[in-house]
């Protein structure tokens, strides 16, 4: 009887210590605890980037790789993938939204780099892209070497803008959202749009008059970002990303959100957790 009672007590303690999902209840005063008490996570995602973060005008539903990862985090935290509220976070909003608590997590094609690590923390790498150019079919631009004296559209507070600035002679035209840059390209107001190839391919999928040209001229390893000094939250996000990669679910998400839409049959392997350290330190 005594053993039975002790057993019951242990079980109750364990149940009380765990949130309804897989994450243990976080210590008082932490952001993860606040999220658990609120009963939903707030994720900053893009709304205008097909295949990564996109509000489908037909269904009004958000879709894309980043959106799917956010649902996985919610499933881990609450045992319910729907317990996530999405807020649009354009590139310029990502760090301010984390700092002022507008969002708990940013999953928005965000490249991990030292500059940003001063302001926010990043999960392990969950995707790797590279910067390229988007042009109208028939354009004389075939790569970055052809962009001298040309107007190239990109987005504020993006690594794409910083990378383009390294090429002398490019006339950079800044927008808030990539979809606006693509509209300007369609209206011949810019000669090209440049950002991560992953994002550009999503726009080609929507607009077959456009094409991606030239070789990659940067590495863009993506991480989910969170406020600094929130190790419990960062650990939870890392657990989810690592599980996606080891379970094969990463490939399922890739196929559903990217492969099927872009009609790419070969499913890639997920990147190493420390891809950025291995490759960028070379
Ligand atoms: N990955 C780049 C960045 O984080 C460009 C894409 C974007 O702006 O979302 O700045």
C-alpha cells in the first residue's frame, strides 16, 4: 500500500511538472513559462513568401516551411499543433518583435550571423539557402556580374541588402517585403530582385514569366530566433528542430511545402545542426 501511494505521488509530481505537450513546465519568470501559462505560442513569420511563409489568398491559411516548423513547436509545447498565433514579421521587424515581446519565436527565412547574435539567440540550423537573382525571362542579366549600373530590388534589414552592397555599381532599391520588390520587377521599375534562392523560387512558382539566374553568391543558414537569455525556450525549439531532422519529418515538410509546389522530386537531406560553424568558419 505504501509503495502504491509513493508510486501515485511520483506519478502526480511528474504530471504536474509537465505541460500538456512534451516540454517540462519551465521555471517561473521565464518566457517559456509565460508561453505555457498563456496556452499558445506567438510566432513571427512571413506572409508574402510562397513556400516559406505565405498567406494563401484562396484559403486565407498560412502555409510554408517556416509555418510548418512553428506548428511543430506548438505540438511539442502543448500537444496541439494549432496552439500558435501567427503575426506577420517582415525582415525589418524580426529583431524588434523579439526584443519587445510582440512574438515569442521568429521563423522567417532568417539567416544566423554574428551581427544578429548580438541581439537574439538562434536555434540550430534548419535550412540553408544562398543569394541569387530573379529577373524577367529574356533579361540581359545572367548573374551578379551583370548588375553594374542596374536597379536591383531587395528588402530592408536583410542580409540580401548587405550582400548586394559588396558589389560596386549595383543600384540597390529597398522595399519592406519581397513581394513588393517582385511587383516592381513585373512593372519594370527594377531590373532584378535579389535574395535567398529559396524565396525567389517561390515567386517563380507564382509567376512563370520570371526566372532565377546566376550562381549563389552567399550562404544563408536559417535558424529560428528567440529573445536572448531564454535557455528553456531555446532548448525546446532546438529539441523540435533536431527531432524533425532525425525523424525524417523534415523531409515530409520539405516535400509538402516546397517539393510538391515547385515540382522538385529529389528531396534533400536536412543540414547539420552546426552547418554555419562548419562552413562559414572555413
Ligand atoms: N535570409 C536573409 C535574411 O535573413 C534574407 C531573407 C529575408 O530577409 O527574410 O536577411
